[in-house]
C-alpha cells in the first residue's frame, strides 16, 4: 500500500466531501476499511444498521466537527483514504488477462439487486446473485453496468403477531436516505427517459449507485409528470397484478436500454438475469433497425449473439406469462410502429406455438429467441432447464438443447466475519478474492486447528449476542412483558451447536420438514449432554397462505414447548440478518424438494466462516457435496410431492443429527478441541469457498460467455447487410422447405476397426450448403454422445438434388448405436438456437 509521504492534509470541508463520496460508494458494504469511521461517528446506529449513508445523513454538524478535530479520527481517515487509492489504482485481473478485450461494457439487467440493507431493492436469491456478481466484477475490473428498478417500497417487511401470523409492512424508501445519486445531463438537468404507454407517455427518473468500480443504474416511475396511477408502477418488488408486472418488465428492458444509450454506453453484451428483462432484446434490435435501416428480422439476427440469458427457474410454471389481451393492449403499437412487424409476429417470439392465438406470452421464450447463449445456475439446473426448454427444440436430443450452466457463487468479502477474515488473511493475504484464486489451494492447511476453533467460537458468540439483542427488540416491539424480554436476553448458549435455517417460506422449500415429528426434534434440541439450538428466519409472499401457515406452525412450536430457550424465529429476514447467521451458525440446513432449488446461495455464505452444510442433494450442493465437507439429505433422485418421501427424509435428518452430526461436534480431545469437526471445517473452507465464490462466477461468465458473445456480436454487426439478409433468408427457406427433406437407403459395412455408413439424402428445394448431414449416437455403455459429420460423396444417379453421404467411425461401439440425421447449417447461424429443425433417419 502506498505511503502518504509528501501528501498535503485535507481541510475539514475536503474531509466532509470525501466522507460523502465514501458513503455513496457501496464498497463499504464489503470492504471494512472504513468501519471504524462510521462506528466512531455513531456507534449505536452503526451497530443497528451498518448503513454508512444513513449515519452521514443523521450525524449532527457538531458531532462531525468534533470527530474531524480529533487527531486519531483524522489519522483513521487518512489510512482509509490511502487504502481506497490503492484499491482504485491497482492492476485488476481483467486488464491483466485481457489487455485488448472484445468488449468495453457488459449490461447486466435484473429485477433486483442485493447490495446492502442500505438499498432495500431485493427479495432474495435472485437479488443476491446479481448484487454479488456486480461486486465481484468491481473487484476483478470487469466493466459491468447493472440496470434495475428503484422501488419506493421494495419488498415487504415482515411482522409476526402474537398468534404467529405474518403481517406485511411497506415502509417508504426515501431516496434522500439511500446511497444513490440522480443521473444528470451535461447541463445539470435530471436525466429522464420515457416510454410510450397506451395513450400516455411514462417518464422515468434515473439514479446511479456506485459499487466500487462497477455502476448500477436504476429507474423509477415516481415522477411528478406522470399520472398518479403510473407513479406507483415501481412501488413494490413482485407486488401488484400481471399488468403491473408487465409494466415493470417493460421499464426494465426497454427503458433500461434507452438509459444506457442516453449515457453514451453501447454494451456489446446484455446479460439478462432471468426472463424479466427479455424486452431488452426487442429494444436493442429496434435501435439497430434505425441505425442500419434494416428490417426487424435482420436487426434481431444482428444483435442476438450479444445477448446472454441466465434462467433461474426450475419449474415450467415459474416463467412469467402474460395474456394475449394484455400484451395486445401494451405492445401492439410498439410492434407495428416501432418494430415494423405484425403484432402476431411479436407474440410468436413468446409462444411455443406461434400460430396459437390463445397461448400466453412467455418471457423466457422471448429471452431464448433473442439471445445467443443460455445458461442455468447449477449443473443440475442446467439439466433441468434443458428438459424445460426441450419443447422449443423438438426431436433434438436433450443433451443438445442449447442450455449450459454456470453455477452461482457468493461474494465472499461481503459474507465473511472479522475472525474469518483474519484467518484467511494470515493464510492467503488481503487481496485473495481479487485474482484467479489459484493461490488458495491448500492455503488453510498450515492454520492450526486451535485457531480455526477459536474463530468458530468467536463467530458463534457474536451470533448468540445478536440473537439475544434482536429477539429482545422484536418482543418489545410486540408489547411483550418485561419478563419475556428478559428471558430473550438469555436465550442460547455460546458453547452449543448452533443450527441455522433461513429462506423464503414456500411449499417446495419444505421449511417445516423438521416438524414432521416435533417431539423428536424437541428431544434432539434439549438433550442435556449434547444440546443444540436452532435459529429460523424467513418470509412468505403475502399471497402465499400456505407459506404463512408454515411460519405460524414454527411460532407455535417455539411458544408451546420447551424449545423456547433453544429455538428462535427472527422476524423480517433481510441481508443484515443473513450476514449474522452466515457468520455464526455451525450447521446450515437446507431441504428443498429436488430439483426445485435452481442453485441456492444461502449455504454458500457459511463456507468462508467455517459453517458446515447439511442439505438436500439439489442445486449447488448436488455438485459440492462429499462426505469430507458436510452431510447430504435425500438420495439424489426426484420424488415430486410424495408425503411418504418427506417422512423418510425427515427421519434421515433426525437420525443424522442424533447419531453423527451432534456427536461429532461434542467429541473432544484432551484439550477440548472437536478434532473431527474441525477437519471437516477445514476441508469445507478450503475446497468449497473458492469454488463457490462470485469471483469464480464472474471470471467464468467472462471467459465462457462475455468474450464469445462479444466476438459473435461483432462478427454479426460487421458482416454487412447482404450477410444479414442472407442469414434471415436462409432460415426462412429452411423453414419453408424442411418438410420435403427425406432419407433414402442406408448401407452399413463393418470391419474389425470401422463402421462405414452410406446414406441417400433427397434435399429437394434446399441446397446442400444449407444443411449438414451427421451421424449421431446417444450416450450409452460408458460412451459419450457422439456426433460425426457425413461428407457429400456424389450425386445420386437419375435423381434431382439428391446425394450420397458417407462417414466412418471407430468400431468401439455397435453400429446400431448410430443413426444419420440432417440439421440446418449456415456459417453465421447458432444452431439449434436460431433454427431448431432436425430430421432423423430413424
């Protein structure tokens, strides 16, 4: 870190300005260099909120002046300023790995971003992923620009009444109390963008959030120029009915792209984090139409390779759909006037059957038909997504449905505790999460077991203190008696095994699986020799009455049994609470119904802090689990909503807790160390933390998608008008004449070494250059799926536009494994994404 020799000290006004800039940069939410400054200004408010911007907005001029007059405070200021200058000027991974990259900007569209509780515009996992990836992009120097919405109320806040019923609350997000700044025109005017709604123009205010080196741009409809009904369009996250949702997604995709262009940004790649943002593919194509004077089909063909769609949905019913009538009201004019296409053509982009006028418009289908790459968010979810999207690629083998996967990860510096940070810094240095992570292999091997256990004990103690404080305030807010509040201040034991379970309360997540046998669970928790304690948190959507009933059942279990001192339900689960749980729990339980957990990130957050996972073999845990790093629930198969299987998995949870997990925690050596438990902690921290970090995710997206998407996009837009028209005409011709393709005779000759295939193909109106004839074999008998191109050997005598195709393959699997097929081919085309036709010999 550079020294401050020769630096002129700031005066008080300069310090105030710098503190303001510091508070407006959400880097403080994961970089703790400035924590002492905010705690010094207002210790109590910092403890409760960890919100630097609120502290700076709240502190009195007198208090701030006193602090600035304090030499020790100014010394901390200078130390922090030096660190930030070092962070801002150091070399980043991206600029080192890609000194001449094919892109200058990535636009990352998401309905929610979880960056800090100071900016409550998130609900859960989707926001967690987008926020953590934006932070990782900042650390690595990848030029990512987030695009989202600023919600006046955000997602609801949760209150639990005396009977255990959830009550939703919607406090107002005052922009002056949020770490955001209005975006300005060059003349100082507030930058606004607009979109045309039926009969009226909607104006959208724009904001900037600084996230280290990254930027997040937000739009909101609460503009005085709008009609009252429209000012509230961006009021709630996932609130309102289908029309409000459609309007929000229109703002995100269409107005979001217009905002980027108004700022002078021209991203080579648009990353759609879920289908909510799919309208951006239309607006991006529309702008290209205006610039190139090309029709919509050619413009979409030119721009789609630069769009990446990440799906997070594990069930078909989870995709956003809008009725034809609603779409017609809001998009018929946009289609006909702005895109120059019939409304029916736009609807066809979002339908399985474009000719079915009754079929709703599916945002995921639009995203796929407007993107050059598609991925799921775990290995298993990639498989599930290929099954979900198989109908868009009829007769294609599922393994070739064009959906890959990039498993999610978490931004480790956001979620690590101070004791864990000390351990990791000692083992691997302060900048460990800002490079390629190669140096982390085996980094914790040299850390003594006693140090790991001290770290875990300190983390657990901090969580226990947090639970006591939070529960006391929660009860006081409910009008509890002084005796009840005093009891809350003594719950939990800092020496007991502490289990965490926190997530959205929804039926598929099975949050009440542990309550299958409440008496047995109570015996496990209250065992005098080997006690355990359980902290639970989570919200149910205000319209999800089944989820709310599950919350009530937990509240009743806690209040009506001896579990009161060792089990707590903390209301209003948010990011601040998640940080405390992730840092303090010894064991994290997650038991969704496989395969409905696309990835899951909650269990990843405990890794860096030495927490262990006990989870369903679903999402990320299906690829992370081994006996050395945690425990598994289930058999790795799908059982749908089978009550008997739920009962069996509950039994498995109880049995493993009783017979393996809890005994291991309490099995101590002569010095008091649980050596087997600590080695599991070491293995989990070492092997899994880097692998499931947002650092790895950001690098993987860059190396496997952003680079290739940017290159493909540049190739398309520079290919020229004739090439784009040729591509579109090729697809039209293939679609028109595909039904007339047919195979003739197939002849197979085999030797000890080779199978030789000869097949007759009748192309009719299609040219040989527009298709590819292949041999295909499914994965079988330990062999991978195999694709071999067949060569056009000769025309068929006496036939028009018919040819003999030939290929040979090694005879290490039966000839019957192989069958010829015909697929579309064009040197610029993404097959089967852009043309999903296929014809099989058999």
